[in-house]
C-alpha cells in the first residue's frame, strides 16, 4: 500500500523581484536575475515552487582590510574596483556584482565624493555584464547624497540600492523611484520593524516588485539563530498571505562570516582549529548554507572558494523532488 506524503498547502507566495535590465528593457545587462517567487518553504519542491538562490560577490571601491587569505584570489585587482568586478564575473562566476562604497565614508581621510561614486558605478556597468547592487558607506547623510547620484548614473539599469533603514529610507526610496531601481530595506533582526519598513516604503510609492529585504543576518554562531528565526517567520508569513512580509531576502553572509574570530584566527589559535584558510572558507560557506535554508533568495559571498562550494550546494539542493 503506497504511503501518502502529507503536503502543506499555502495561499501566498514570495514577491518576484527582477534585478538588471537588458538592452531590450532599456539597460545594458547581458541577463537579468529573478529573486523570490517561491510558493513553498526552501527546497521543498514537492509542495510548490522553490526559487533557486542567487550568488552575489562583493567589490569595494577601495582596497579592503580583509584577511591575507584573500590575496591569492583578488590581490591583483583589489585596488581597481572595475578589474575586481570583471574578475569576479569572468573567473569566479558571480551572478550579481555587489559594490560597497566604503570609500565614501566621511570619517575617512579624503573620502570619495558622490560624483566619484557615480562615475565608478558607471564604469563598472560599462565593463561588466551582470546585474549590480550598490550599498552606501553607512553614514546616513552621505548615503543620501551618494545613492542619489548613483541612481542617476545608473538610470535604466534596474540596479538595487541600499541600505534603506527605518530612520533613513525616504531619500533612498525617492532615488530608487526616480531611476526605476530596486531598494534594499534593512531591519535590525526584528520582524515587526521589517514589516513596518516595508509598509512605509510602499506608502512612499515604491512598487512591490522593487523591494528586497535585508534582515541583518548574523554570521555562523549564536547570532545566526536569531537571524534564521526572523527569516523563517517572514517566509511563513509570505506563504500564508501576509503581503507585507512577502519580499525576497538578501543576506550578507560574507560580510558577517569574516567578522568572526573563528574565521580569521591563526592556525595555532586553539587545539583542533586547524588551517585558517580552510576554516575561514568553511565558516563563510556554512553561514551561507544556513541562511539559504532559512529563506535567503540571494546571498553575498566574499571568498571565491566559498562561492564555489555554495554554488555546488545549491545545485544539489535544486534537484527536483516529487512525491
């Protein structure tokens, strides 16, 4: 006698958001990337559609202060953001380029101007084919100025701009609407603020198919339990019909993972810790693996070896399963 597999039935789904614009759509990208669209929990294809998570890779506009284990992979380009973006795309298979404008921070000596940032974005778009996401320096006042200029420089390309937060979302939302771009809405590991921010951005006039949520994921360890829980609640809310939680999620796995001492501590840091490079790469890969199980639609990675591992992991998980 065959065993009937119980299947959950949901009434909602995650909003689809498209990144990038091809020539036919008014942009210059070689392809677009679809985020969201799932109608089931992650990788449960037998219950509904489970969207394939997308891999983004990070570029800074200045030389980063990253661990030396990155140097053999990107050390030859990390003082040239355009060449760096090209290398991630052409050699390491980045599906999306994620540009972080750290050099615009007014606390730095000789910070980059909004015009400098806009020119860099334009150069990256001219020399790459992948969709682009752009994050500011984290200073609210400077980001409002910088992201406005970036939105104008990238008009028609349908990039994503962030971070829009509860206390600083209006100017960024206006810039996104002006340039017809997507907006990244960040909330501090708080489901209520996530929902409230989505409502406020929608009230500003940003279309639902232009919103991406960043729940501020933590790296592997105790903090990831909180992030995972928030993401699960958001995904379940979307599936049961709460449209204010039905937006695709981006998780900055690489940024968070490499903050952990376990990822960067030397080989002799503790008994059994082993080779730092292997440990750091696995710390990032395991962080990303947990986050895509929690519902991340796009994960940001730093180390090319971690990106390779996660790409293989995603392909294995996306093998159709039906019962």
